[in-house]
C-alpha cells in the first residue's frame, strides 16, 4: 500500500495490518521523556496516546519493555492520539514478541 495515500479520515493509509494492544511505553523526544500508551501496533507503525503535544513530522523514540527503542515519525494527529511510522519496520519476530508480552 502507498503510505502517502490518505484514508477517508484524511490520515495516511496503513502499510500493514495492525493488532489491538494495550501497552505502556516510554516516549522520548529530544531530552524529554514521557509515558505513552500504544493502542494498536503493526510492523510499520503504531497508534499512540501521550500527554505530550505531537505534531505531524515530529520524530521521536518509543521504548517497549521487550525491544530496543524504535525511531518513529508522527504521520497524523487527532487530539491526544497520533499515528506514527517506524523509521525501520519491525522484524515479524520482534512484532510477535511485543504482541505476546502485553
């Protein structure tokens, strides 16, 4: 799927199917660290909620307890939720490890 195509809500189309999860992660932007929640995950990105104000184009790192920090970019924002695309897609085995751990 073309990541630049827009969904009906005006958000970028997804490159991979997502799985609903409930995971607390560490969100790091520059020197600032916040707790965030991930409500769905794919090998290419995630939907996150955080108290931190996010803007399209922001780059940050997400840290799941079972993985190294993942670099990501905000591709859409809706109130306190944002969709992010990982700089490098998760390996399928790493994806399954995260899904099983939450």
